[in-house]
C-alpha cells in the first residue's frame, strides 16, 4: 500500500527567462537529456561523449589547452576550480565592478587568507595579500586601470570578470591580458557570461592562464551539467608546485576524470566523481548546436537583437547603462524611479522573468539568452511596456513598435 504524500506533484509553468541567466535551453538539449536511455555513467557511449565534449569545448573556447574540460555543477563550481590555484598568502589583485566580480573577490580573499585571517573572520576574511580594485557600478574595468594596479602591486595572480552581469558591463580583456604579460602576473578570468555569446578565442590572450564559465548561459544547457574551464600548462605546473586545499574541485584530479593525464589525452580517465549520462548527453548536444551555429554568427545575432530591444526600451523612456549584448541594464523612466523591485515582481507574477540588479543602485535587467528572433524580442518589449503602464507609467506603444520595426525592416532591406 502506497503512503499518502502530503505534497502535490510540482508543476512549474513555462516562463520567459528574460534575465541575466540562466537562459532558455534549446528543446534539442532537453530532448537529449530526457532521452538518454541508461544511467550507467561508464557505458562506452557516455565515455565517447565525454571525449567528444572536451574536443568540442576546445573549439568553442578557441584553445589548444589540453586542460580544457567541464566541471560538474554550475558556474560557481567552475570558478572554484579556477580559484583553487590561489593559496594562502598568495599576492592577488582582484578587479570588482559588480555583484559577481564582488563574489569572486570574496572567493579570492577566502582562498588567499592565512589561518589567522580566517580565524578572525572566516566568512569575510580581510586577506592582507589581496588587493581589491573597486570600479564604480555601471563602469567597465579598463586596461589603464589594470595596468596601474599591476604596476603598483606586482601580484602573482590577477583576476577579473570578462562580462559583469551585475551591472551589464564588458571589461577590457585585451588590456587585462597585456598588463598581466607585462608585469608577470597570472591572469584568471570569470567568463561565465561571455562564453558562447561574444566571439573570442582564449588563446589570443596569453596573459590569462585560467578561464571558467558556466553551462546555463551562453552554452544554453540549463540542466545543471558542466561548467567549462581551461588552463594553460603554466597554471597546471604552478598548481603541482604549490598544491591546493581542495579535493573535489582539484583542477588536476578533475582533468583526470576527462582522460587528461600528465598533459596528454588518454583513452580512459581515472575516477574522480560519478558523472551523469543524462548530463553528458545534454552538454554534448549543447556544444554541437553551438558549433553548428558558430560563435561568430551567434555573437552577431546577439548584437543585432540587443540593439532592437535597446531601441524599444529607450522609446519607453528608459536609460540603458549596459554594453553587453545578451543583457540590458536600465534605469526606469523618472516617474517610476524607486519602484524597480515592484515592477520586477509584477513581471514575474506574469511568468515574465526579469531581474533587478543585486547591488546598489537598483536597476532593472532584461536578458535575451537564446531568445534570438524578432517575435520573441517584440514579445519581451510588449510585456515590459505593459508592466510599466500597469504601474501607472506612460508608454507610447506606437513609438516602441516603430523602433522595433525600423530596426528589423532596415536589416531586411540590407539583405
């Protein structure tokens, strides 16, 4: 006899995930996840999928780094593997210009803190060896800022987010890499929001020795699968020399499970964690789709559709302060200033998932991850305009539709 369960079956309605991420997963990825016909993570097809995933990931990231693979979990798992290189007392300069680079900064301070510093405040250690360079919200980290800081502090490590979704700003990866090379620092980059969206190859940035991203944004693989990471041989040799304080997120042990041992691809890896056959199937399909579309084309599509949505919200009286192509960060019209959280909650109640910023000043964030078509962008614009009017704001819908039509008709004419 079956027991009575006091909770009904969970039924989550379809929503438009129009925030900074996670993004909308392609139906083909979900089909591969649900259609995997086995649970044996050591089945030959699963192992073949893992081999093909790491090879496709090298193409997606634009690298010849052998130590390129996926870390089971979210973007935070990938970042933790990357920051595993930082040891107590290591001199680090961390550039912060938003919520997520700020959390990266906390991670670095925890990794670099001595036992005494952790004892003083284990959840927010003030590691003397770490310098945090704070750049105001809404501004990008420039090459000049990085150059000045590295010239002054001469750190072992330098770290920065490539795209900071907390404020919607793109940071100067070229200037960061160049400064790291010039001053002998090993660069670490949080590419959680840029991989799969911007057209770049990580091997073009020799000052960066560690990269970490996530599966559920530009790679569009929301079933929590594998966070992409990539490390140079110099990073790995440094880690071998110093060790690290983690086992689960050890960069070298993780790599062994993907068949990367002593800098070489081998036929079969060694056990480190149990992989999910379902996750491998989904990640594999997401990478296939990325390569089929090509990073270059996807980057163009993001830039094109972001420009359309930017024109639409500007026609509503909003002030856009971001420069990312997958995310718009804006100030509401003056009449609605201070009601950002109310508007966001109102939209979510309509299954329209937008986000506020998570730090001051409070702004609104609208994302377009894997929503790259005219009808969806028009739907997002219409839903947002409706939310503004529901709160008593004034929107000229003719102007909004005109901005969208002008953008898309111009593109059609150019073809």
